[in-house]
């Protein structure tokens, strides 16, 4: 169900990716980026990127990368996207759980989300259920496509037991 992403996978997921960045409700990505720019950002710059596939359809994807370098390189960062038709089916949860296992395998001790848009209630609740804490609020950090300036959260979880 979850495996490493290919260029073809990303291309098939591109309509979802593009609609998410166009909506400007969850990701601080340039809404005018091209498929090639998005592929580089999501699949080439991170350490790894993965897809959730069911019946040969890419329903979700995530990337994992170091959050910082040097003395903070033990903390990773991930980003997740799920196609609209697959939302509410537990795919984000499965990808997050997968990413936590991958993070430990890759030698990371913790995971940090740098900018969870405060109005993305589904994501905030899910991350909290999975053990992440809001460790900071960045006031008016995100220009939401519908709501204007809203806060973003920094969320964190120590992965090692």
C-alpha cells in the first residue's frame, strides 16, 4: 500500500497536488509552481518520498527530510497530501504512522511540523491523536485563500521511547 514514489506516481497525483496548492488553505507553496518544480520540492530535495496506492491509484503521498542540519539533524520534517476522494478513510493516519517508523529507521529521534495551518482542524486533531504537541503558534503566518491571515502551529513529537 505504501511504497517509494516514482516520477509517474507524482505525475498521476499532480492534479491533486495542484488543486491543494491552488486552494491556499494548507501548504505554503507557490500556487503557480510547475509540475517539475513541485516534483523537485516533494520528491528530489527530501531524503525520500512515498505514495499510498490502492487499486493502482495514488491516493496520497508524503515526504521525509531533515528539519535542520548539524546539531539539529536528529529531527525530521514530513509533509502529507491525500486526494479529495480518499479523505476521511484513514490514509493520512497510515502515512503518518509509516513516516514515524521510517524516521526511526533513518536515524531520526523526533519529528517536527513547521507550519500546520491553524484552520486545518482535521490535520491538527489527527496529529494530536498521534502524539504531536503544539509547541508554538506563529501569529498571522499564513495567507489563507478564503480567510485571510491565520495562525500556524509548530507541532512536535519525540519518536524514541
